C-alpha cells in the first residue's frame, strides 16, 4: 500500500470569512491562528509517525504549514507547483455570496460544469483535476509502498478525495475540509484507492 496523508494548510486572515483565495490572488501567509494550527498538525503527525516524505503546494500558506510538519518529522520538503489552488479569476478575494451577487450566471454555470471558467478567466475544475491527478500518479510511482504527507488547498485535496471515491465532479462541493485538517487515502499497487479518515481536526487547539 501507498498512503497519502492530506493536510490542508492552516488559516489565513481570509479563511474564517470563507473568501476565495486561489493562485491568482494575493497569496497570503498563515495568520497567528493558522500558525498555531500548523504546529498542532505537525505535532499530531509526529505522534502518528511513519511519514516518509513531504510535498507541498508552493503557495505561502501551504509552504509554511509544510515546513512546520517537516521540522517535527525531520524531513525535507519538496514543492509541487501543480498542487497550487485553482485560479478563481475575478472571484479572487470574494465570498460565494459576493460572487452570487455580482456574477450569478457565471457562478451557476461553474457549479454545474467542471468545464466552465470563473468570471474573467482562471481555471476550470477539469484543468485542476488533470494537474492534480498527474501529481498523484507521480507520487504513487516515486513513493510506492511509502507514506507521503501532501500539503495543499481545499480544491486540490477535495479533488484527490473525489478521484479516490470515483465520484462525479459535483461531489467536490459536498466535501468539507477544515483548515489544518487531516485526511488519509491508501492505494494498492493497481491504483485502487480507499478513504480511511476524512477532515480529522481533533488535534487542533481551541482558538484563544
């Protein structure tokens, strides 16, 4: 078995407001609460043990989260550019309510079809799926039989889970992944995937 432990980055100042923060946006780093969450996740992973490698989206919030984990695990970090969040075009920095108020037809089309782009460009979810699947295939090939920590964003991580479950594209919006949550997938040598844990946040501290 090859295991992927999926870690969503800790909070940024945009996370509590549920603002879209993709690869075309401001690229925020972790907030103070996000740094506490990243350290709590790192401690939980150290207690778990058995992690052989750490890969991350290069975006600041993920890189900071990955470095915290890697430091506790005594491992290096490799950036995978295709683990970055989707580019949300003109929706960057907005909440879904704000997008609906400004671009209702585009939002409805985007939610209905993985081939529709956000207003003003950006990526389709089909494009995100292709690059994330390519990263997954590379990890399964390079790290066969090992356990890899994958630090990324809600979009790419939801995509990995959806693909593991062989679920349709609209399932993406029915998966909740909290900041600094942990999810575990295993893969047989033939590529058959199993979801073991989803959105585990028991390790996170209560916010002060």
